[in-house]
C-alpha cells in the first residue's frame, strides 16, 4: 500500500480539482475510466483500486453529484459504476472485484436494431451503510440495498433488500439475516492506510 498512498498524495491536487468533491485521505488508484468526474462526490478515506470504471452518463451540465460515494468506502479492482440518474453509496460500504452498479437499461423502444440508438430507462440506486457486495455482484437500476447487508458472490440484485439481509443468487434472494452489528455505531475515524 505504501507506493499507492504516496502516489495518491501526489495526485491529490488533481483529484480535488477534477471531482465535484474529494474527501481527505481518499485514493483513486489507476482507474480504467472516469467520465464526468465533476458530477461525482467522493467522501473521506475512500479507496478505489486499479481498473475501476466510474462514469456519469448523459449531459455534463447537470446540477450536484449524480454519483455519491460516502466515507470509508472500499472499491476493489475492476469495479464498474455507471450513474445516469443517481447512484448513492453510503459510508462503510465494501464492493468486491468485478462488481457492477448500473442505474440504466438499454432498450429497443424506437425499434432501431442497435441499442445505442434507442433511449435507455433509468432509476436511482442506493446502497446502505456497512453493506458488503462480494465478488462479481451486479446491482441493477432502481434497487435500494439496506444497511449492513451482505450480498454473495455472482449475485444479481434486481429488487430491494431490507436492512441486515444476507442475499445470494440470480436473482438475489434473502436467505438470512446479519446479526451482531449496529448500523448506527460510530465509525472508526482513523484511516486504514
């Protein structure tokens, strides 16, 4: 981590300038793609690892953050987050490698054979504090995942999950409940890196 931390310190002025908000101690390490960064708010002590793709689709003249990432969020390598309407990731969320969070669907609504020439449908996504998405999880448009949830590897979340849910499968179904954690507990304020 030491070289990543040093590089992030050198990149801090650049990141603070290009993102709509960029919290203290945050690291965005060698992303594959960042599009419309001025419409993204990244909280304090966030770690975004190599190969992540962060994009806000649509008009660059929009108001306020369209992609909001809370404090102490960990985003592992090769994660894709695409926000067309709004994606909100609350504090203390962990997102496993190769996961995707996309708040839009392509359509054939105009009858054109290429989906890129047809309108898309959007609906906001919200991921609650303390949630853990394991490897290769897909979160689809319009989903709200509650606080302190666990979503198993290779799951597809297409419906809301209540607080403290353990969900797995395609589509993800609640199979248990997280116990022994308090979603309202005060956070650890020290940086992890």
